[in-house]
C-alpha cells in the first residue's frame, strides 16, 4: 500500500493507525509526527511561510480564490513517480488544501487509478467517521474502533472534570484581521470544555463577523486559534487584537483570560489531536478545575 496524504489531519490519522510506513508523500503543511519531515512534499502554496500580515493574507486568499479557485498546486511529476494506491484529501474547504476536483481529475490519469478518499468533517462525530473511512481504505478497519475509543475516553475525562461548573461565555476566534467566528467542531470543543460560544456556529463554516459581535457577546474567556497559524506567528497579531475598539473593556481582558493557542497544530486539524485541543482549552475556560500552567509551546496569555 502506497499512500499520499494531502492533509495534515489525514497524515496524523495514518500515523495513529500505525501505518506511517505506508506514507510515500505528504502536503507541504504536514509536520506531525516528526518522522514526516523526511517524506516528499507533493503540494505547495505561494504564501506558505511568508511574512504577510493577517489582513494581507485574508485579502490574498479571497483574491486568489476568485481568480483561480485554488490556493495550492500539486507536483504532478512527483506524484506520478510516487505511484500512490490511495490519495487522502478533502472537499470541506478550498482554503485548506488542493481542490477536490483537481485531485480527482489528476488521480484519474494515474495507473490504477488510485483510490481518492474524501474527508469532509463538520463535527467531532464526523472526524470519527473519517478515521473509520481512512482505516477502511488502508485495509485496517479493525484499528479504527480502538483509536476512536481512546479519543472518546480523553474527552470523557475532560467532561467529568467540568461537570457542574458554570457555563462561561468563551469566544473562539479563528482569525483576527478580520475577525472570524469559529465553526465546525470549534463550538463543540468549547461546550465540552464547560463553556458556550455566543458567536460560534457548531457544524457550520467559520465566518467573518464584525468586531462589535464579539464585544456584544461580552466573553468571559477569549481564545484566539488562528487557522493555519502556529503560536509564534499568532503572537505577531497581538497588537492588532489590543487595538480593536473596546478590547480592554471585555470581561475576558478584565479577568486576564485572553489566550492565544496553536491553531495550526491543534484546533484547525480535524484529526486525533482534537483531543489535545480540548485538553488545552478546558483549563483556559475553567482554570479552577485544572491546576497548573498551560504548556508554553501551545498556549500563551495576552497580557
């Protein structure tokens, strides 16, 4: 079995299913587990790793999608050399990976042709379904159940620790300039962590909102998990956050409960590490139930 993953979350699923040896190529964004660094990169994005501001990134994405319909290119020559049996991709979001139509059209020209597996999760339950889908496509359907059970057990432990705690208003932002409210599994994670996201929409796409919507929500906790950005890159946007009208008057700012998290590694990846995301989020919503400081590599307080 020769597998190409065009998604960081899919790469992590393959790894968690014990099939890292089957991976022969990955996307330019795949970075976990560390052993993936030795694999060929079969995609690229013109602005990956650049120094653009968040506002510039947002404008570039919108312009490029309108112009060409995609943000990514595939190395078709390399993909032909890799001769995959399975290609794992998605059609959930044009901003997240190579377009579905491009992948399926190209796959049809390869010998076999390879099986193309689509991951399109909107909720945690959908993520579990994707794990089963990947396991089945890779011939290890029996491994999906134990993996999902281990993730569900971690979720249950968090749920138990926040049981009976007050439901704090927690806004989870997926971008700062402009503000984007969380969608998909984000509000679900907030609920599991013992909070409620007044502006998020569970099971729906993330969406741009006016900053006034955040102010009106009066969050007691504000968590910034910029989609596709790591913690160091997200820190660069803190001046933008502080400069927003009324930021200092937010209950979250008054309570010293404004946080940055590594959106790229955790909250933006609908794979096994969403359990890690929940374990990072719950202590931010209910620190009284989770003594100790959050890990500096994944979480930072805005002071």
